[in-house]
């Protein structure tokens, strides 16, 4: 599976903080610029490269100057999650969606949220693990506001569909699990040796015991292919159909 890395730059109403560059006296340090630089660094070199010292170097300031905008490394990681969800908001606002008068608009909007989230994750694969690890570490009420607005957006659509509180919460959990789980599987590393041309050696199948793992070895090449947004949409429809059938 070929790796896809983001560029660290995104247009939109938060465009200023999407650009990590711009050192000098005319470019003041801000939370927006800090998060832009952090996301750009992670896009290029991965989460392991992120540190206050390295980030300060990227911005041309001392590391201590960053603590005004991110009090700790955990706060910085939460900020990266916030950046991803702010990008989601930007894209949803920029692209016209189905009209509210359409009776099935809620379902189309859920698909749009899922597809846009997928696209953002593919653009920023190195930051995607934070969508799981930080959610496991941070209580609901302490998550970034952009994350909570996304939760609110999905729940509002489910209530618009006529689901009561209990059923809406069940679908919300299933929707979130499917979306983030699907993205995680899409982005998991599969290639063992990218310099190999032979598919079996490229995937490192010779490292798997053939007697113990015959089905996995047989299916590995297919698993290495991404399901793409089509697979995401098909699974979401199946999930929604299952819950709606219970009404």
C-alpha cells in the first residue's frame, strides 16, 4: 500500500494557521501558527519528530515561548486533533451539501461527513493515530470544541432522522466506530520492503509461516489494497439500514 502524506497546508478561513512558514518580525507567534507548524512537521516526519524544541526551531523561537499556547505535550497533541476537526468544518462549510428540505438529507449529510473525514485522514495519515489515543485519554467534556461540534453535528442529523435519544446514541457509536475503524485499517502499513518489485516479497509474505497462516498469506495482497471511499460508503449504508430496520 503506497503511503500518502499531507502537505501541511490547507486553504480556508483558518488558512493563516495552516501555513507553517512565515518566520520574521511580521509573523507573530500564535496558537494558530503553532498548530500549523506542528501539523506540518507531523505530516512530513511523523509524530515521533514532534517536540517543543523541534517545533520552536520550526517557528524560529525558543521552546519556552510555545508553552503560552500549549501548556504541555499532551495539550499540543490535543491541538493537532483540534486542527483536523477544524479542517473538517472548513471543508463541510466550503462544499455545498444536500438541501434541508430533502427528506433524506440527513443520510446524505452523514455520508458527506464520513467522506470528508476520510479525505482529511488520508491527507494527514501521520496524525490519524491521535484520533484514537487522545479520545481514549481525554474525557468528553475536555475535548476540543471542534471535536464536540462534530459530535453535535452527527447527533443532530440522527435526531432529524426521527431516532429517539437511545437509538441515536447507538447509531452515533456505530457510525464513529465504523468511520475511525475503517480509516485505521485503510492506513495501516502493509508494505515490508518498498524496494521489492515482487508482490510477495514486497509484502514480506516469506516472514509468515505458511502452515500456520495459509489464509492470511493468500489474502494479504487483497488486504493491501485500499477499499477507498466506496467501501466506506457501502459499510455506512449497511450500518444505517440495519438500525433503521429495527424501527
